[in-house]
C-alpha cells in the first residue's frame, strides 16, 4: 500500500469516529427534545445503579456516558444524601457501565477497520493489539482506584487530619516516594503503598501491589508483540520501533524493584518518542488523580492524527517570542539561563499531533483530555523532546453537542452566551484558531521555566500541579497578549470570553480531587478578571464588562503576574507559596483569599449544586445553526 492510499483509509476511519461520536452525542439531543423513549440506555444505567430516575439524574447519567465525567453524578448523589462510601460504590458501578458501553464502541471500530480492510495488516494488528491490552487495563482500573485513591490516600489524610503538607512530610521521612534519575526523589511513582504492619506502609511496584491485573496486561502485551513480529510496516517502516516500544512496556510493567521503576518507564518514553506515525499509542503518562505520590494513571489508547493536519511552527514561534520577552525582564544568572535554555531546547523538539482519540481505556473512562504534552519525564524530554496531542475536532463536536444549562444563563446572562454560541456554531475556522491560542498554547506553556528538578523541588507540600495548570494556560495567553504580528487580533474578544467561561466554569470542580489543579487554576484566573474589573460581584449578580480599556488592564495583570510566576519557577520555590497569594485551604478545599471572589465562588458552587444539572429550555441550538 502506498502512503496516499493509507492517508485515504485514515480519513475513512476518522470520518467513522466522527459519526460514532455524533451518534453518542444524540443522547444529549434526545434529552433536550424530551424524547425519553430514545433514552432506554440511560434508563438501564439508572436501573444498574438502583437509582430512581429524576430529571437531574438523567442529565448526570447522559453526561457520564457522553462526556465521561462523573462530577454531575456525584452532585446528584450528594443531593440525595448518600454517604461517602455509598457514593464511591455508585461511582464504581457507573464506571463499569460506561466502560462496557465504550468497549463495545471500540470493538466496533476495530471490526470496521478489519471488515473494510483499511490501512495495512500491520496497523490492523496495532488496533487489535491495543484493544486487547485495553480490556485488561480497564479491568485493572477499578482495583487501582479502590486501593490508591479511595483506600491509602484517604487513610493518609485521616492520619493527619486532612493536612496535605504533613502527609507529604510523612511520605518523605519514611522513604515512601519512588526514586528517580540519579537517585533523587521522583516527581511521580509507578508503585502503590501497601500496609506493612498495623501502622506502617511499604512501597510496592504495580506488579506486586496488583499482581493479577498487571500480569494480565503483560500477557496481552506479549501476544501483541508476537503478532507484530510476523508482519511488516510497509508504509512507514516503523515496525521495530513499535516492537521495541511494546518490549519496553513489558519490562517496565514487570519491574518489581521500586528504585528502578522511573528509569524503566523512562525507557518506555524514549522508545515511544521514536514512533512518529499518524497512529500513536498512549501509555501511562499522567498522574493527576493521586495527589500525594503521583501514582501514574492507567492511560491506554490510540490517538489518530487528522489526515488534513499540516505541521506548522506558528504557535511555537509566538510562544518562543513571548518567552524571550518575559525572560528579558528577569535578572540573569547562570542557573536561570540554564533553565531557560533547557525549556527552549524542549520547545524545538516538540512533535505536534492534531487529531482525535480512536480507542481509549482504563483511567480515560473518567474523562479524556482535550490536549496533552508528554512525556513528563524531563530527562527524556531533554534527549528526545515532547509530543503534543490536541483533540480539537473532538472538542468542537462535544462543545456543540453540550446541553445549554440554566446555571450558565443565570451567571453569565443571555447577551454573553448569545455572542459565544453564535461564534461556536458558525465560525469553525476561527474557533480552531482560538483553540490553538488557548489550548495548544496551554500545552506549550507547560514546557516553559522547567528543568528535570523543578517539579520535585517545588512540590514539597504537594501543590505543584495546583499552580502548574495556571502557568500553562497563562503561558499561552501571554504569548497572545505580547504578539506584535497582529494576525490574530480579531480573536481578542473570543479569547477573553473563553477565559471568563473557563475561570468561572472550573469552580464546579471544587470537590473533584483529581481535577483540583484546574479548579485552583480557575481561582487564580478569577483574580485576573476581578482585579482588572472585567468581572465584579454585586449582591448575587455577576457584572461583566469586556470593554477595550478593561481588556488592556487584564493584559497588564497577566504579564506582571506571569513574570513573577516565572521567577518563582526559576527559583524553584515551593508552589504553595505562590498559590497562597490567591487561595488558601478552608476545611477540605482551596478558597480565594480575595473576599469578593470568595463570596462569588461560594455562591456559584451553591447554585451549581442546586441547579447545575438543569437544562435551559429558553435558549435553543436551532437559533444558532445557520
């Protein structure tokens, strides 16, 4: 098969995935149109959970299936006054229902490729192998969550009355973190704590802590490797790169010595960085869920590149230009220069893939990312660079399908929503440009101001991720604000509206532990919006002013505060120090220091709990579709 025919087949699969996602999104349409007879799967879902159906539950279950998030479901369960243990039990049952639903969809994708003889035998085997391994990753996910998130982490918090810093201190004192490169404490772990005596813990590699599940994954990876050995990659000539990658995964999953885990997984990342085809396999890379030891989550997927995507350096050049301008405003030292050069080299080695998820498993049934920059191992990135993945087509499709909610109209007002929705439904090209600025800009923003030690040194009290997401988004925004080419100036208003909606919307994630970094990010953005007077809070009403002079004030705020944040990173100071300027812990959750923002956040979250799962029946999508 020649490359042109392969790209044609890729396009066919891409359209199939688009259609498949549209058909799942129809569940939202049926809900909006009150076609309850077409929502039998949601009725089955409620029966599986043994819950009595209500309007808010129906929306929460549709959201769980379509958007893979369970925060709405948790709010509905809290409203029904279920205990924490009962909510965890129902979250797990919901995970299993959604997992089985999507497994069936993924099987349909693999069958479609084989039945229509698309791609080549080699890449058909890649799809089949990823699917088979994925089934095992998904069945492991339940025990991973039960043991680490709902077990050990809750025990640790109880031991220290909810004090994160004391938990981190305890883990370091008792040598319960994995060791990374050069025997320094790692910024993540591929192990779990297991009770050793009545009150002691021991760190055990996944192969020991989850022996049955990890062995099942290894067995499938071995079958996958054997299948690929029999076939040639006649289009890209990367057969041995895939095989070496799978072999490195087998070695990493099989490793039982905790001090060797980070190095073994670095080898996985090195092998993975060599694969540059449009069919990318995602492996355990991220570690948001585990707040303390950053146990790497069970990601496993295929990301498919959009055949129409053409590589260009537009965004990275704008990022580099802003990076240099900000650095010019910081005093120079040898150490600062070394970190700056480290980041710059990483930017130069980025491989960008714009596409959509084709198959996904494990942790990804708890929410797919809209974009991602990986690997997180900075030693590997120094050698090999990074890959950025962006699912813009998927996000646009999902954004257009999302139901209109009463809460949005109550908080933002119809005027802002009308402007935003007119743009969303009618300005496809411009929407992708805004996504490029805000979301792809965010992923490039992660790369800046860091070297191989930054996260470990800044995370002593466990809050590095809680400022890192703000640093990333703001890196993209500042590159937009400092851009002198003016080729994107006409997008200013939409970037501003996007920033407002993101900052406010993230408040809804207050109680969802694995996305706490995004919630904290939103709190810092709110300071930008309130300090520049774009937002104001007056007796239970959010006032919004997006006039030019306020926008100029906002730009100044971001540039000043981002420069201070860059200096904080260059000095590798503890992240909590920066975060506490804007937010501090009140009981279990971070809350804004600014009293006006604090009042607004509490009001918004209360309304989110009360009406966050109620449809807005006054505004209709048909109004915007031209």
